[in-house]
């Protein structure tokens, strides 16, 4: 028999208490509405199963995923009727699967509505497009007869620019209210994370925070409330010394001006630690900030240990990854910084 597979040299340090605290904060901020949770894209990259279990234990009763496969992953963890599948039923097979597991499809068009009804229907959610022009029933179709035949639990719409102050927010809110008057439903939902901060007009019955649960801060006012959840960490595989004039990494984009002590860290762009961090990112250990030197490679990144003699081979270092700061530094969005974290990280 083979010995157990050794632990990988890279891991996500995940603070599940922070996830819980962030959900409770967004739930409180949602006023009379109850907060659900977007757990699509594997819980924004952190691991949907663990995230859903933590959120469930915190009191969350509404889970939003994009794909049917993402619903399948949660069936033994949460009440299937609490799962909404945002992409809806694109085929009779989707309808049959949704009915069998008891999760709700989000109906996004008249053709999806007809397909769901043809398959025998059942409780569903309904997405109204109030301005995104992506998925959802357009406002001009809200009076359609086929919609009146649906058994709608949550009537939802999605904000285009909730992280910005723009007249579009109020316009979408008023269109959503118009749709609520036109279509029978049990619950209404509009706000994502940033939308929750726009006030009670935007809350309805259920809010749908995503990014802020995982540490994202889409509006500065959330900065005091939201805690960091994820810290990518990796092991230093090798320490080496270079003389002045030597270069580091592919294409020799960094040249040492003086003798330096370097550490080679076991993570790279294949793990989602992208090349945008080349000569720019930092790692941290024991309170020291350790700059990235040269280009990030596929599986490795070199950092400067010259002023950190206490850190060496086998030690773990954490990427500087506070989401608003990392987004500003990298040009990536906070959403991308979360969802691109690769599968080699132990979670
Ligand atoms: C992803 C998503 C959310 C969550 O949005 P955040 O900005 O991450 O809070 C809410 N609603 C819908 C329809 C979504 O697709």
C-alpha cells in the first residue's frame, strides 16, 4: 500500500469564523429582509461545500448557484428547496433534474418559463431584467400570460452598478417594484452585496450577498464590517544567495543591486497567483513584508528574504491579499482575485 499522499506545499488559510461574521453583518444590514448567500463558482473559489455548511449553521436559508452541477454539490448539506439555480432550465433534462432534486430553477425568459411548465412545473424563482440585458425577462414581457402560470417563490432582479452612485440604481429599483406589482410571488429580492448598502428600498424580502461574505469590500462603507476570509499561503522550497548583478527568473526582469538572499515559494500563475504580481506583489511572514522579485512562473515565485533572516526553507509565507488593496495593486477585481485561486491550494 502507498503511504498517505504528503500535504501539498500551498494552502488557503480560510477563516470560517470571518465568513460567518460577514454573513451575520450582511444579514443585519439587510434590515427586515433576510440575507441569503451566493455560493456559485465554488463559493467564490473558497470551497462551496464548506462555505454552505458554515452559512447554513449561521442561519442562512437561501443559496444561489449558477449551474445545476453546483446545486448537486450541496444536496446533502442544505435543504434542496433553499437552492436557486440562477442559469435556470435550458433543456428538458435540466427541468427533470430540478424537479427530481427539489431545487428551484430561476426562470430567465418566456421560453424557460414555457419549458418549465411543459415539464410539469413546480415552485421556481423568476429573474426580471431591469437593465442588465444579460439574463432575465425584459420589462416589456412582465405581463405575459405564461409568467402568470408560474408558481414564483422569489421574484428577483440584479443591479448593474450597485458599487457606484448612479441614477441607474433607483431606476432599476423602481422597475423591480413595477414587476412586483405585475407578477404574483412570495418573496422579492434585488440587492447583492453592494446593493444592500443602498438602503431599505432595495432590500425586499431576501438579499443576495456574495463577494462581501468572502471578504470583498465593494463599497468603502463596508470596510468596517467585513473581515478578510482567505489568505493564500505557500511554502519556501529553497533559499539561495545571489551576488550584485545577478538576475532572477524568466527574462531576467529583476537584477540584484547588492548581494541578496532569496526564497523560492511554491505557488505561481497556474494557482491563480498571476503574473500581474511580478516585481510588485508581497508575501508576509512573522510581520515582515517580502517583495516578489522577477516574473511569477507557473509553479513558483521568488521573494526577497534579505532582511528576513529568521525565515527559511520549509517556512510558510502568506501572499498579501487584502481584497480591496490587492485589487487596486493588481488591476484585477476583488471577484477575480477570489475565483481564480487554483485547485492546487489545499482548502
Ligand atoms: C453573483 C450574484 C450575486 C452576488 O453578487 P455580489 O456582488 O458578489 O454580492 C447576487 N445575485 C446574482 C443574480 C448574482 O449572479
